[in-house]
C-alpha cells in the first residue's frame, strides 16, 4: 500500500527525517489538525510525558492516560484529539474517524460514565504550528515525509515505536531511516 502523499492536508501525518536537528521534533510523528491559508497546526502524537491528566487539570476525574508533548507552541495549554465527535459537543472533525477538542465539562462526564476510554483520546501540552508557506518549505527541504492518515492508528499504536513502525511500513529507502542511530557519528 502506498502511504506517501505529495502535499499535506488536514488529517495527514508528518514524519520527521532522522536528523532534523530540532529536539522538539526529533523522530516525531505529527497529526495535522489544520492546514490551509493561515498555516498549519498539528500535534506530536508519539512523545508521552511523565505526567498524568489529573496531575495537571484540577478536578479532572481519574483517567489512566499519559499526556503528550504536542509541540513547542503554548505548552501551558491542554489540547486533545479523540474518536468520539458524535458524543462530545464542540469537536472539530479532522478526518473520518478523528476529532480535535470539544467542551471540557461534557468530556469529564463522559469519562466518569466510562463512555470514553484511554484508547479513544490523547491529551497534549502545546501544539506544533507553521505559518503560511513554512511547512511547505520544510517539506521541500526534505525535513518531513507526508503520509496518508491511515499509515498508523493514531490513538492506538504504541507511541514509543510509532516513528519506526511507520517508516518500516512506507518501505523503499525509509527503513534505513528507521534503523539509523540517534547519533550519526556512531554509524
């Protein structure tokens, strides 16, 4: 199956090349939640933090899920993506199966009632953003691969193996990227 696409769009994935040089995006997979005339917004979906949700949100129900590093912009703000757009008012559709945001109070109730499980949602501190033309420039510099949204299961694949898994799945020259050392001088 062919996963590579030429141009980013809402719902597509960005996969960082192995030696990008920016620690915020080292070996990351990003889900684009917006891409248009004003620029692009997305979330790093494979970098969990050592934080739990109820440690950072006051009066949040107990919910055993990690919080992820979403990107370097507004790291003091909480964001989330999920697959429960039909249940959560205020959600913005990303693709057929994923939604971004929604009203926090109904979300808390859905969690208390066990209508949302940890595999249905991911929370992020911060986001990744690009101004108009900036992401296109980075793609033209081969900093990112652009993949279809079905290259991985965003909410279910294990974050620690996601970057490598998606590169192996793409095939061609990219398994070489997946197996490259963190420090190229050790190669």
